[in-house]
C-alpha cells in the first residue's frame, strides 16, 4: 500500500545516510526542479587551509593570535582552519571576551581589551575603508581561488588571512548528473565574487556571490516565484533562513544543530551525490505508488 511504500523509501534512504523527515518530504523531493547549494562546507570539503597571513603594522604572529582568539568558540570552517594554523605555529591564543559570530560576515569580540573583528573583505569594508593597496592585494589572493578574511583592530586593518578550500571530490560529477536530469543547480555563497567564480568555473555551476543570509533566502524565493520547486542544501552555518524558505531544506553532513532543526532532510556522509540520489529515491518510491 501507499504508506508501506513510503515507509520502505524512508528506511531505504536512512540506511544510506539520507534522512528525510517523513512522507511529505520524500514525496516533495521528487518534484524538485532547482537546487541551491551553499559553497563552503557543501560543494567544498569545508576543510580550508591557511595559505597566507599578511600583517599590517604588527607581527604576523599577533595577527594569527588575535584571529585564533576570536575563532576559539566558532564552528565555522574558516575558524577551524585558523585554529589549526595557530596550533601548528604554536601561536598563543589569548582569551576573547564577548566573542560573537556575525552571520555571513565574520566574528567579533574583544581581545586584551581591544575590539577586534575578523571577516569578509566586504564586511570589513562596511566598517572601515580598506584602501586601494590592500584591496588589490586581497583581489590577487581571490584570483588564486582563495578566501580572505580581514582582521580589524582599534586602528583599522591589522592584517588578513587567506585560506583555500578544495571542492568535494564528487561535486563535479554530481552536478553534471543533476544537469542531465534537467535540474537547475545554483551556488550561493557569502564569499567574494572572484573566489566564487573560480570555484564555480571548476564545477560547471552558476554562482551568486557576496550574499548575506537574507540574500540567500531572497534568491530561494525568486527561484520559487519563477516556478521552480527549490531545495536548498547547506551546512547550516548562516543558512537557516534560506533552508527554511526552500520547499525542501537539506542539511549537509554533520551539520550544526540549528541546521538539523530547520532542515527537512539531511545527508550524513557529506557527498554532493547524495542530493541527486535522494531525489532519485523519491521518484522511484512515488513511481511505485502510482
Ligand atoms: P559561505 O556562504 O561560503 O558558507 P559564509 O556566509 O559562512 O560563507 O561566510 C561569508 C564570508 O564571511 C566568508 O567567506 C568569510 O570571509 C567571512 N566569515 C564568516 N564567518 C567567518 C569566521 N568565523 N571567520 C572568518 N571569516 C568569516
Ligand atoms: Mg556557510
């Protein structure tokens, strides 16, 4: 019977790490026509590595220490990269006070009584003026496919840290398979345009960059108003509004608690392939019923 087929579909998915919250989710997945993917931690492995540390008016080691102090409580992939590097370089990590994530922008707090911010060049540029020379240096790093986070301290720019995050090994093939099935795939990212386009070109996906969480939500709604049935896939950090707006929100591999609460489905093994596989499972299950 119908409920039995749905139950079988749900448990077949669960065995492969494809979790769907109930029959309505399973059924809706088969009608998805567009998938919006977050970049960091979703299309990329989410394990960025620090490649460059540039200091402005203070030692490089202090830039790393201040950044690591801010990131200590953060689960953002970029935070883990910075903490890793601080450990490798044996840079001291002083305590930070009132450290808070600013969704889609970075992290801010106080270290040694000094107010500090670490975040995207766009977010930093909204707080202080970055200057042509620094803008050009950051753009050159972006053109190498690197993400740059800028450290601001009391006197303005204190330095910046560049990181590179490789695409998930199966991303390219999984996106090609979706395209072959007539499903539109879009990459949404808070990262800067140059870096985003470098990554997107390698994956063969269209990219929308420099987005805040509410922009990602707006783009999901735009796709829906164009008639698409939209799934949004994200690691959950900064993604809750867009996940909630989508017809189906999918949390990617080991997502944060907030993502799992907001999401309709989750893929536990961190493969991009799991997304078209879940859609195919839905189609097969619903096909059985009809
Ligand atoms: P994505 O959309 O790729 O997941 P996010 O929205 O999480 O990116 O972040 C957007 C940008 O904000 C990052 O590229 C980075 O420059 C900056 N940023 C966000 N959170 C942090 C953080 N914890 N540490 C450093 N930079 C951050
Ligand atoms: Mg993110």
